[in-house]
C-alpha cells in the first residue's frame, strides 16, 4: 500500500550540504555501530527505569495523608536529629575560646625602657665628665659623692636635667617628681632591671583590650563565663589553658593592679613609685580574641560528636493508612529508604539493561532482516533512539512531578501528569520519516519502555500503544502541515476515551479525577501533533530527511532546476514530464510511493543540462555530434549524464531518495548501439590491417550502476526506457506501443536489472498495463484536416502537423525498416 512507504523515500540525506550526519570514523562496520547504539541506549534506558524498581517509600510531604500502611521489613537505625543537634550544640558551647598572646608586646616595652635609661645614663656621664674636667681623681670622687648626698637630702641635683630626651625615648611624659627619683638613682641599671622584671611578669599574665573592643563585645554572646580559654603564645606557639576568661584583666585593671602590687612588694617607697609609674605607662594589651580559630574549634567539637540513633524493630509500623504525616514520620521514611540494600539497586540496573538490549535486538532483527521493504541505516537508528530517549525523559519527569505533588490535590493521581506527556509524537515522527511499518515497531518499543518506567503498569502500556498507533496512522501520508495537527486531535480523543474506559471498569476514582485525566490525555495528543508539526521541518534541516511535503515542493514546475532543464534541454524536459506521469500512475497500482516516483521522474535526467546537444531528444534538426566521435567517447558522454545529475541534485539539495534514483535509473544496462558500433569498427580495422587487436571491454559500455534498489527506482528505469523507445516508432499505434512496452520490460527483467528491487511479476504486469495506457494516449492519432491533405501527402497517416518529419537517426542501430526490434533501440538505453 502507498501508506506503508519504503524507507528510501525517507532516508537520511547525508550527502547534502545541509543536515549532514556522518558516522564516526571508528565505526566503520555498520553492524558493530548498531550493536554499540543498542548497548548505549539500553544503558540510558536502564538509568531512567531503575529507580522505579527500587523498593522506596512514596514521596510524601508534611501534612500529606498516607495512602497505605508501611511496615518495616528489617531492623534499622533512625537518626535522632533533635538529640544529635542538642549534643552538637552542647559540644560547641564547651569548646574553649582561643586567644592569642603576643609576646613581642613585652619585648617592645622593654626595648623602649632600656633605650630611655641607656640614653639618659650616657648623657649624665658626659655631663659629669665636663664638670670634673681638670680635677685630681680624689677631688672628682668627693665632688660626685657630695652631689649624690645633696640629691638624697632633697636638695637640687648639681647635674643638668635630661628629662626631655628621657621622655622622648619612652614615648610618654614623666612627672617631675618621678623624674627626680629616677635622676637621684642616676637611672641605674639595677632600677632598670627591676622595672623590666615587673613588665615581664605582668605581660606574661596577659592583658586584654578595654571593654569597648568589638571582639570582646561579640564574645559576650558566646557565654564566655562558662567556657575555658586556650592561650596561644605568638610566635613561640606555646599554649596554656585557663579556666575562665575572668582570669584576665583589661588594660585599665592591669595598670591599677600592677601599681598596687609594686607599691606593696617594693621596699623603697620612692623607687617603688617610679617603678609603678613606668610599668603602668609601658603596659599595653597583648591578649586578643581569635574568632576564626574559635569557630574552627567549635566545628571540630561538633563533628566529633557521634550521631544519636534510635532503633526501629522489624515489623514495626512506620506509618499507617490515613495518617497525617508530621516531620518525624518523614524522617522515619527516609531512614527506612536509606536502610534498603544498595546491592538490590545494582542487580535491578543490570537486569533492566540486559532486558532492554535483548528487546531492542529482537526488534532490530525483525525490522531490518525480516521486513525487506524497510531499510534503516545507522543514522536512522540514531534518530529513532534519540526520539525514544527524549520521550522516556519526559515520562520520567512527569513521574517525578506526580510524586512531588503528592496526594494533596484530590483530583490528581500518581499517573495524571504522565497522561499529558506527548508520547505519540515519537511514533508520528517515525511514520512521517520512515513509514508506517517502522512507526508500528517504534510504538511497541515506546509503550514497553513507558510501562517499565511506571513499574510494569499494563494500563500505561495500553494507553501509550493505542495513542502511538493512532498517531502514526493519522500522519501517513503527510502531504501538508495540518496533517499532524489533525492526527493529534484524533490521538487526543483516543487517549481520553481510553482513560475514561479504564476508570469505568476499575470503578475507583472520583468523576472529577476521571475528567482531569481525560483532559490531560487529550492535551497530550494535541501536543504530540504540535510537536510533530514543529520538529518535522527541523529534522528535515538537521538530518536531511525528505518528506512528502518536501517532495510536493520539488514537484512544482517553478523549481529553478526544472526551469533550467526546460530552457537548456526542452526535449529532455518533455520526456521527464511524461516519465513522471507514467511512474506516478504505475506506482499507485503496485503500492509504491507515487509522489516520490513522480518527482524522481521529473529529475532523473537533469544531468543532460550540461551537454544537451549530445542527446537525440534535444538535437531537433541539428547535426548529430556523435558522428565525429569514437564509440568509446560517445559512451562516456552518455554515462556522464548520470554523474552530472547526481552533482546537480546535491547542489540543489534534492534529497538522497532522488539522488539514489538518479544514480540507479540506468542500472548496469549496456549502451548496445555504441558497443555494437565499436565491435564493427574493430572488425573493419582488423580486416584492413590483418593484425590482432585488443578485445573491447563490454564493461566500458555499461552504466556504472548500481541497479535499482527500490520499487520507485525500478519504475523510473522502466518508464525512461519505454518512453524513449516509443519516440523511435515511426507509426506509434497502440498495438506497437503495447508490444514494445512488453518487450522492453521483459528485456530489463531477463538482463537482471530488476533483481535488487522488490518488483514482482504481478507488479511488472500492472506497470506494463499503465505504461501502455499513458503512452497510447500521448501518441494518439490526429484527425487529418481536408486542407492539410495535399501538404501531408507522402507522410504517414495520423502524424501531427506540428511535429518534424521522421528521419533516420544515425545514433540508433538501424531504422524501422530493418527490423521490428531495432525500433526499441535508443541512445543510452541499451
């Protein structure tokens, strides 16, 4: 039937400039490539389907009502999140606070003090030398002692004051009384060592900044009174732990306490006052809160806490039917799901993978090896696998969406969103591009995989299969853009009816739910039609497929290539139109693709555009150019029109089906006229010279082929031969036309030109019948008008006055008078 078109009308145009698809270089063997495709697709399908077969609790949300009881089939542990959270929070609160004690603060203070004392002692020594300059040593000692006693008695020192230099070295001002005490001690090293000793003691204890420091303010929210303190010495990295932060003082308290301690423990009250003042002024904060390290310590303490688990016993009820679920119930379900063994998931994955590969391999074997009318290449299997995978992804998405919605809306069930998936769109595309037979197999495959994805749901299998079959039948043939839309409406109606019948004989579900599901199924059919309409031209562009719509566009006489053929080779153009009409009528009678046959008939001789005058139908009254050429050269010119036609077809993107027919429309037939002419020339040369000549290779006078591979290619070949031969008849009566048609078809059959196409003897009988009808009509007799009787005298009766007089053709093996069979000879056909 015409509806079940052969694959060659849909094959991928991998040779055109647009929509090119090339097999990867490593996949030279097409059988190996197909096996690899089956394995890869089965892997992808298994990844999508396996989650369905894992025994997982239903996906609920807080507030949902359980649809059935769930009982534990094994002992398992459930994480007590609240208890674990409390223990980790307690561990965080017990983590020590990290403080950094900077040891260089004491060093800097000591350095400032030492520099000030050393500078002042040097200045005093220089001043004393100047005052005692020129005195005897014993007088110098008495002068120095007298100066010291005067200072102790409260008198004015006799040495000059260096207070400004001393204050500059210290970095702060010194009161008069404190400076006098220090000067009285001559800024002695012993006094300096006593001050340094107190500085080391106080800095070692640690001094905090004042209470307004931002880090100390933020520390108050961390309950510092309850937490220990870990002090890290920087840069020595020594550590010590203190019970509480209250052990440390801020800078103000540290100065007050240092003054009190020094005054209490130093014996000399005057020296103690000076030492206390210097220490208080030199003290600075050296203990700082390290927030980052404290947070790390808290995190480490929390992570070290072991989770708290609660044991759930086997056969313990997890949730009950009708129970309103709370957060704790959902935690139980999650724990139960995670307790299921992972080994079962792996085994389920392997089983689904192997099943998918076996199922696809069986379909592939049946489709490619047991159905001769279907020929699918590797790139076609890639296209079908891609479409099938997209449909499965949409089904999985709909299933997840249904699970996420849950049971809260009472008018949705677990399959509602699946019914809206355009499952039939894949079958529609398969029918448009590859024919109804391939679409039926695709429908079976997509239905099986959709049912597996839904957990072996037979209802989903029937729903997907019926919708896909109706959709694939509705779009075949597809000769306008509205056909998929009408098929989508029909598919939607089928989906709605199917879901309604399911609901009736199952007798459950509210009427609202049934209507919602039916509406979603109807919308799924419409969306399938819309997607098929939109993706058909996209697939034509990307993959180079040739659809009926594209063939209708090519059949227009306004096509630039046909217009050029009409101008450059008008005889070939007229011949091509008749061939197209002949193949269309014959194709309808034998169930072939009549549209493809007609369009291929229009374009089969477009290669003659390049050398039109070398073909008899375009010569008219001009000189026959083959008279001056050798037979071998003439045969090459005739053979080249096939190659030229293929190049023009590729340039104008006619599609691979038409390109294949152009290449095959002469098969491997013999150009018998020029072969015989070459043989005669060889014999003449041999006789005249008396020498042996190399034999003539008959293959040089045959078309390269291949032979016709499809019914459409065989039809074009036979129509081309018959129509051209009928033009050589000097008296094309119906009887002579019928005899010629029969002889030429029998000749092509016996020559083996039709061995590789599916034409049967019954088909050849129908072809001959329709060829005779059309040619008899084309070559009908005209009534001879009285006024033309004298002018047509001597011409055969019934010839057209507008036709040129029949003359002997030098390119044919003979004239009609020589033999009845010579009328069948035509340049380039035998």
